[in-house]
C-alpha cells in the first residue's frame, strides 16, 4: 500500500513539473524581451562613458579655433544626460511579451549618442587646430605655405630685411613670412618677395598672443576701403593671414581659406 502511495505521489509531482515547464515559444519570447532590455541598457552605459569623455574635453581650458563648439558640446551633454529608461516588467502571456519586445525595439539612443561623439570630436579637433596656430614657429608656417596651390614663392623676413621693422620687437611679430602668388600680376612689382610685400601675394604674421594679433588686425582694418588698403586680413590663433589687395574679393577669400586649411590641418 505504501509503495502504491509513493508511486502515486511521484506521478503527481511529475505532472506538476511538466505543467510548470515553459514552452519553447515562451522561452524564446522571454529571451528576446530580455535581450532588448540588455541592448538599451548597454547603450546607456556607453552614454555614461561618452558623457565622461565629452566633459573632459569641455573642461580643457585650452582655447579652441572655433569657440562656438564648446557650448554646442555642453548642449549635447545635457541632451545625453536627459535620456531616461525604465525597464518594463515582463508581461505574462507570450503575445503580450512579443508585443512589448516590438515596442522595445523602437527604443534606441544611437543617433543622440552619435551626436555627442561628433560634438566631442569637433571640439577636441578644434583645440588641436588652435595649438597649431598658437605662436607657431616660422619653419612650420613655411612648411604649410608650400602645400598651398596658389603660392609659388616664399620668403621670411629677417631683422636685417624687414620692411616694417617690427620683427621680434615688443608687440611686433615673431615671424613674418611673405609669399607670392601666380594669381597676381608681378610685372610692376619688385622681384624680391619681401620687398614686394603683401602686394605680391600675401603674408602670414605671427604674434606671441592672440591679443597682439587682434590689435594688429584692427589697425589694418582701419585702412580698408581706402587707397592705402593692404588687402584682406584674418586672425587665426595668434597669426594674421593676409592676401594681396591686387586679388579679387573671391580670390582673396579662396586663397585665405586654403592657407588657413593648411595651417590648421591635423595629421
């Protein structure tokens, strides 16, 4: 009798285990549901790492070539930090689980995170670019000018051969590199690139500080539109990129842009 009872109990337990076992369909549904939650949580973990990296760039006190990029990155950080995700509870039925999984698939923060990465790289690169034009050596300026298409001659002023006489003086430039351009008619100019000055193509003046460069540029701007105008002039870092007044406005801008690109190119 005891043996029969034991067998009966065992059979009942077996039936209970079978009835409690999940179907393959239910297991698959739960796995898919949980996989989506894990995916989203992984995106948020990546977000946290990206925000930390972005904040480090924001906290870098070195100047950037484009000073609008820092507030843009700060906004991107705020947008990323505003992302919130509360994992939903798993529904009971297979159909409900599958429906919830489809909704989870629509949740992704890839675009926002990519925007954060892009903004971080933009500011980081801009900081590196400023370093390239922060009181650069004369040799670096010459090296860059040699890569510019419409520059065909280069000569650096020396203390013994400096038309303005400002080389190495207080408030003066630390380097003055003149260049000639095939876009300019040289038939009426001195063959000496330095003597031809900015008229022959242009020049790059290098100063110790951005403030000195800005002061010089403001001085040059005072002659704009007059018969003594000396061409275009643009401050980039602690340098002033100047182009000949003999060039058209379009040629000035194109040559100026090409020179700035060469000076700020990150290897």
